[in-house]
C-alpha cells in the first residue's frame, strides 16, 4: 500500500481543527479572528504552538502543529481573501 500524502490529525488536535473549521465555514468567525486573534484563539484554548502557526498563516506550519492540511490551507486562504478582497474575484 502506498504511503498517504498526509496523516489524519490526532485526537488531541481536535480543538485546533475545530477552530480551523469554524474559520473555513463561517465568515463571522473569520471577522472575529481578524478583529481579535488572541481573544479568538483563547476561546478555543489551543496550544501556544498552534496559535503561533495560525498567526503565521502558513498551512505547512499549521499542519506541523496538528491541523488537517486542507483546513489549514482553506482557513489561511479565506482569511487572506477577507483581508485582501480587492485582489480576489468572487469564488
């Protein structure tokens, strides 16, 4: 059997992935994060290295901190689209 491209997140990374899912699916969550990143992440009680990875907006760092690769990528992309909307067309 071929090796998977990525491994599934471990159960102890569930809260981090739940946060990323909220950022992916809810524009209001992205707005709250952009207004107060520390307060938003504190509400989820994620680990410091996960908060740092999220602040970096680097999907690879988020993945190394326990994020599912697609959640990290999509959260970063949508946050960027929300902050730099003039650079993106409607999707």
